[in-house]
C-alpha cells in the first residue's frame, strides 16, 4: 500500500489506470438537495480497453486493442453540428423514462464515512501493480481504479446492455443467447460498437447510451474506497478485456466535498457550483481524471422549481417538470473532453436578456469574414483528433463570428450586466474569431458567480464563470477578463495540456491573446495597441518580479518535470506536481512567464506570421492533447531561419521553461518599456503627486490655499501603475490619500471618464475602472494606516474575495491592533463561504 498523501500539502495523485481501461462516455442522473447540501444519484460509465494492454481474453480470443486518443486513426468528421434536441424516449426491453434512472440499492450498510462496501475498507491507496494484477493476471482479479474523493459510494453493478431493445444492430453476427461467458463478451462488444459509432450518428449514439444506462443490472461488483480512489473488481475476471465495459455506480456527495461549493449568491439565495477546485471533479462524481481520458457525457439534473441548472453542454437546456415543484435539466457533450472540464452551477440565476442577437451576429460576421478567409484552406484538411462532430469541418460554423450566448446573474446584478457585459460579449467573440478562426464550441453561457469565487474568471466548455469584481466601473477589466476566458476555448479546452504541470500552455496563451482580442474588440489604431501592450508588459513584468522574489523557486518552473513531462506509470496513473499546494492557486507565474515567452517569440518572428502560426497550430492540434515541444517544434519548422540564430526548442526549455526566476532574455527587455509614452505620462503624474505630498507636509498647520495642480486623465492600466509607484513611497500624508481617492473616485467607479481633473479649488471628477486599482488603493490605505479608508478595505475583502487573499497578510504584517482586528473580523464573516485553499492560506496569515 502507498503511504497516505496529505490532501492539503502534497502533489495531486491521478489514480485512474487509464492504460488498462479508458472511459469514453458518462451518463449522470443527479438530484440536488439544498437542505442537506448533497448531490445524490447514479453515474453510468462506458469503457474501452486501454491502449497499452495487449493480452488475450480468458476465452482465448484476442483482447480489444485501442490506440491512445492522440494517435487514433484519422477519420474525417461529417460537417454535422446540428443544435441538439432532447433524447427521445426509447423502446427497450427495459423501461426508459426520459433519462431517469430509478435504481434502488440494497439495505444501507454504510460505514461511519457514508461509504457502502462489499469488501473491507481500504486503509490506503493501492499502487498500479497491486491494483491491476497485470503481471500475475492468472492469480489476481483485475482492479478498475477510478479517481474518487469525498464521496459516499453506495453500490456498483454491471449493466446488462444486451437487454436493450434494438441493440442487436451493434452485435454484428453475434447472437443474444449463449453461455454466461459469451454473454459477457457480447455486452463488451456492444459497448465497443456504440462508443466507436461515426460522428454523423451522434444523435443515435446518445439515444442508445441513454437506453443502455437504464438497462437492468446483471450483478453487483466488489469495490473499496480509499482517500483518492474507488477500486472495483469482478470476481474471477483477470484482464481489462473481460472486465465489464458498462458499470453503474450509486453515490452521493458530502457537504464538505471539495469539488463544489455550497453558498449563497449576492441576493442571499442558495446555490452550488464547481469552483475550479485543485482536486477537480472527483468529489462530484467517480471519474478518470488524467487528461488522456477524453470522454463525452450526458447529464440529467433534478432540482426544486425556481432553480436554474447551467452546465457545460452543447444544448441550451430547457427545464422539464417531472412533478409539482421538481424540474429536470438535460445537457450533453459530443466533443471528447477531460472529466475535469465538466462544470455545473445550480442557483436562482436570472437571464439577462439582450435586445437582438441576430442583428449583432450578422454585423460582426460581415466584419470578420475578410480576416478569416485566408485560413479556410486549413479547414479542408482532415482533422487529426478522434472522430466527433467537429465544428472545424462544419462550413456554417466556420463562418460564425459570434456564437449564440446568454448571460446569467443574481437578480441584484442584472442591471450591471445589462449595462456592461452584454455589449462586450459579441465584440470579444468577434475579435477572437478574427484572430483564431472557427469557434471550437457552439454556444456560450456567462454566469456571474458568488462573491466567494477565488478567481476573476474560469472557462469551461460552453460556459464561463466571471467574478462580480469585473463589473464595477468601465469596460476595461470586464472586457480583458472576458477575452482571457474566451481564449481558453482554443487554448486549454479545444487544445489541452497532456501533462497538467504545463499550465502555461493554457494560461500563458490566454494571457497573451487577451491583449490581442481586447485591442481588436476596441478597434484601436496600431500606435494605440503598441502603447497599451507595452504598458501592460511593464505591469506584468513588475508583477512577475515581485512574485519571483516572494515565492518558492520550485513553484516558478513552468515545466517542473522537465524531460519526464508527459510520462505515465504502466497503469496510466501519475501525479500533478505541486497540484495541492494551497498557495499555488494564487500564483501567476505560469500566466506571466508563459505570456512573456509568447510575446518574445512574436517579437522575433513578427506579429502577422506569428499569429498565422497560432492559427495553424489550432487547426492542426484542436481536439488533442499537447506538450510544449509540440507547439515549439511546429513554430520553428515554419521559421527555419530562426534555428540559424540559435533559437531552438532546447534553448527555449533552458531559458524559459525549465528554470526558476526571471528568464534571461526578459531581464534585458524589462527596461525598454519604461520609455513608452503612456509610461512616461504616468511618471509625470507620479511626480506631481509626490511634489504635492511634500508641499502639504512642509506647509504650516494653518490652512493655506494650495496652488492648483492639473492631473491628466489616465487609462485604467496607467492608474494601476501610478498607484503601484506611489506604494513605493515611504510616507504619504492622510490629506494626499484623501485627495487621491477623490481625484480618481477610487470608491465609486460607475461614472464616465473625463479628460482632466484639477487638484485644488475645483472638485475631482475622474473615474477609472480596474480591479487592480481598488486592490492597490487598499494597499495604500493599509500601508499608511489611513483609518478613513478602512471601510474600503472591509468592502473589498467582503465583495472581492478573488483578489483579497493577500491583503489579509498586509493587514497583519504592520502589527497594528486596528488593522489586525479588521482582518480577523473580515475573515470571521467570510470564512464559512471561502474555498478550502483560500481559507487555509488566510488562516496561516492570521493565526
């Protein structure tokens, strides 16, 4: 047995033995109970024999052999991506109830943890040799290992898919009668035929998946639960090829489970959502977490009337009333994705209606067509991914600059969303289309999540979560964050990292592309784009410098496993290095170093050819998992002249990805951004504030008329730089802080910007928006113990938990009694609704 892993300190284990059996489809049938804070139901998993297992079955026939998803036989998908309809009721030997599975377990024999087991409870986690029995398969039963944590598993059984009416079409020449062993092989053959149906039969495939999920059981399976896994076996079955390929699991979540958070929204109504937990979805349903386990899914979720269920799904679900007061919501996905991307949010969300999507979409499409025509030649190539209804092969989808979208929010935030968010979405979607081409997903929901959300945004298939922190003020923060999350549709979702330690492949690309998308959404001139991007680069360089100085070196490496990146154990199990370090989720090194690497490559190659290479990369690798070298090799192949100048994959690894600290090429470039016109303008404004501060401090206590000082309008990022620079001043007097707050309206960021502001006799009227602005203002308040601003700090910690974690530390470090009391007061009020990682980090600062 392996030693127990500390769930809050060590690497994240990925226990599933995906090399032996690989899940291809999930069907979830769930009930959401807000009173008990439990999600309970059934999940049915459909498997294929894993890619690395080459054995004969116990009958002497050759076992089923699959290639890895990334090396599957290339087959062209039909241009079929029709809006989905609900799966129709199916005629079956067993009853089909519109995707409602009504299985009941036996008498409850739960242990103290809520787990039922027909085998002794495991004290630890088996390693691959112990659990798989491959080496001595003649002596040991095969163990199927699933990733599982914080779940009460009640029952596991094999599903008799052969009992479904009409399933004969998937059995080829086999008959539905025979001895037990032949029937077991027949069931697995049916599942194999079903999961390998061609893309143009996806509706039929979903229909039969549903019917199979409702087929009767044909025998309970033995199982044990460990800290991180669920292990399942069938007595006498010694190989993956013979193991049941369709299994049904009864389970329920625990209120303290770390995959979802139960909280209240900004209107005080209960809700639950997946918040991007470090342990992913294993505390929501038993699954295979490794990225290689690309799967599709269907889900039916029942909840009380009045609640809305949003989910990563291709269809915009409409609720069906099952009985009085109970609604059911159904979603499906036909593009294989890692289980970690499954997302759900259940709450009293209100849809923020838009005036006319059609007109907006047509306008943006016409605007964007010219920019995308040159890329259509790539769409004519055969996709390299496993077959599914791919939008890149759909002529209509290739012309769709703005996909259908909806916005949901608590009712108290609807007006803000209507004013700010609705108008930005089509602009940002169109800008992304101009840059990268075909949208990988057919639709988009955007949800404003509760204030305990520990990030500014999170992207999943078909849905984006945004923090309420992006809504105040102008469009800058909301637009840039929206662009960042939209970029993840291509980088992070359609193209995923084969090894999760290479986060930069997702976050670095999204950070780099958000600037390009946002500039195009605003339709800025070339000079405006250049100036803003240089200013942004300076801000990010400062942030990277600070993070490198204040974090562990091992957390600064973008490829921590170096030459072992992407390697798996014989079973397919692995670990995500540092995946459970609480402080890691607040670090931005993967965003920043990844961004600077991509920016450096763009500067060397030239922006136009570089963006063309990104589009080529998208067309070549969408629907697949990649490593860093896949991108770098393709890029350098397109520009062979760069190899002559010493730019190689090895040199990029050495300078950027495999070492801690600030990359050497970046050290040389950092000073150049200070000469940017926008930066020089900020330097001038900083000088005015410092001089004004000095005059006030030197003046007598008698009220003296101050000379009028004119302060120029600043862009949001300029204001962030100004506040950061003023933070470096040892002393700012209370009066200067008062005038600083009034000048830029740091508390109220709702009005329109004005051109200039006067400091002196006239009243200040400037407004600039950015969450970093409010954060920097609170830092100034704390540093200089500006008591009138303590209310702003309290509001920030209460309403903007996505940005406020380290502000607690600043309140404590000054050893000021009032500030420490404020920190404890705010934490006591927010702790119950904080995610576990945030609460742990803050608690370590306070106690």
